[in-house]
C-alpha cells in the first residue's frame, strides 16, 4: 500500500498516516512506536484501531528515556499500555526525570509492568494534559546505596488514577499538581523524607475511595497525605485506610496535613490511623489502643495474629484489615483478621510495602510456576531443616489477601516428582488450589505467597515466593 493510499480526510483537514504491520497508523503514533522500539529489550505494538500502544519486554540498565526536556508524546485518544519492566540507576544529585510524558493521551502501568529508578530522579513525570493510571503495575523510586532520599515515583500536573498495584518511594511517592484519585492499590513512602501523597497547586484535589496509603519514614512527623501551599484544594476520604506516625489525625502535623485554605472530609468506610511512635513504646497489649488515634474514633487497636505477627487491626463498616508494624511486639490474646492485610516497614527500613523476602537460595520454591488456572494447584517445596506447621498468606498484585495455605513438613526427605529447579532433598510442604477464601478460582496474574516458618532448631525464617497464574 502506498503512502498516498494511506491518507484520509478528517473534518476537511488532511492528516498524514503511515502503514505499519498492515495497519494505517497516524504519524504521531508511529513516532511513539519508533522511539519505544529503538530501546533494546523492549517491543511496542499498536492495535488495529490505532488507539492502544502496548509495550512489553525487560530492560534493567536503562538511563531514562524522555527525561529532562525530551518527553515522549502520547497522542490524544491513545493509551500507552505499559507492561514492560524498565529500571535503571541515575547518579546525578540534581534530579530531573527518568521518564517524561507529554501530549493528550494516557499512560497505563498495567499488570506485569514495572518502572523503577534508583537515585534522585522523579521516575514518571507528565504535563497537565496526560492521564497516568496504575492498574496492577508498579512505579518505584528507590535509593542509591549511601544516599538518604529518592525522587518522587510520580510527578504530575495532570490526572492520576491508582486502581491497583503499587507506587513506592523514599521521598514523595506521588507529587500531584492536579487531580489524584485512589481506588485501590498501595501508595507508600518509607524513607527519610517520606510523604505518600504530596499535592500542590491551585485547585489540587485528592479523592481516596480505597487502597492503602502509608508513610512510615525515619522522620516520624512526615505525612501520608499532604496538601501544601496556600491555594484552596480538597481531600476527600470515603474508603481505604491511611496510616502514619504522628500526634494528630488531621492538622498541621498529622496523618492528613492541609493548608488553611483547603478542606477535607472523612466519610463512609474511610479509615485514618495515627500511631504516636514518638513515645518510644515497642510493646503493647492486644485489644488496647495506646498511642493510637483513629477516625472514626476507636476503629483501630493493637492486635496479635494467630501466625504471630504484631500490628494494628482496624474495623470501619466493611473496611476490615490489619497493618503489620515491624519493631513492635503485641502480647495477649490473638485476633483473627480475614480481609485486607498489609505490612508497614519500621522507621529504619528502606524496603517497600509487601516486598518479597528472600531466604537462602533454593530453600523455598513453588512449582509449577507459572501455573495454569486449570491445573488444579501449585505446590510449595522446602529444602532444609524440618519446619513446624505454619500458615502462609496469598496476596494478589494489589496486596489484598486472597487465601491462606497451611504447610506441614511431615515427610522430611521425601523426593517429589518435580525436578526442575528443585534439589533432590526438596519435599512438598503444602499446596494452594488456586482459589480464594470463598472457593472461587483465582484470576490470571501475579500472586505473592508469604509467611514465617520455624525450623526444628527454633530459628524463625520469613519466606516468600511470587507465583504467576496463567
């Protein structure tokens, strides 16, 4: 097909298009495709309608693309579906952008997609006309060894929508100068200068309908949600949970911080919890609310789970869950919490929320992995000292608890049929039947199985494995 035959008339204006893979593609979409496909290890394709560009592949030594003043242009009406793993390190202490997007289109970091930069660059930046969506993927601003602060994971003057997945930084996880809506997922800031959400600019709005928002930094007064500056804005919380260290739930130095011109509301199942960790207490009694403030009042208390984890249980209508707080010991009666389950790093931690914990290579694995939904289940294998019975938790990509799996090491030395990536002494200690707690078959996606096991010599080991369900 000639270029001439790939011309079309729209509203009396001639718009040039080119042919790509047998499909007519607008030149601005082709420019985006060419630029993405120039990156080693990544592949970009466009759908027949020309309105969705999907990026896949892996690149772990990236130097940034579209950084600084050289942005990627996403055309109006086009979605860039980011399903690639793209990461790198940037040493310039002056900051800037790792990925910069302009245009009138949408960036969707979908399941399987990951963008991570170590250093002081803002990882994903955009102008006011780009919509950024996170729907199962992750955006991470991490530290370079020896440094104390990262850039923001997302820095945008436009619309940001978090439906599922994770946004994590050691600085501000999200810096928003426009509209931010959180429907699910996890937003966390757990470093020295941590704000999970930092909004600024005239008319900035933060709407929280669900999800988990956490600031657990080394400075205890840093805020999970802050609306800064002097211009009027709004913070509306109607669902999800917001947790942070502080001495007030809403105010100048609390879990929600806003300027004098702005307003806020906490309604519905929205839950806000503050832990006054400045008191230095590390042991609490189950069922008490010492050093805790919550909105609604009395919706949070210290809890000890049956698997030995200590933290905060919260209940507000249908919003029921548990926040694990590392460095705190809760004593007394155990509590059963069956819905949302989160982990909070301690004040000296630089790890992200619900990061898989790896122990000695090869000791704890799963197979087959990935596993087909119709296969009936996935088995867990242990290669090491005999372990006591324990319960592992299955999380989905958004950090929600899907099910729990009982493991029992009753046949030490058993040699399983599985041979791939398994030593001769590995044995089956449990199986997940790929269903949720209600018996429904799990959706396709990535799942984290995590828990703590105790070996025969009394040593406690935290184990985890990622499982792909196809």
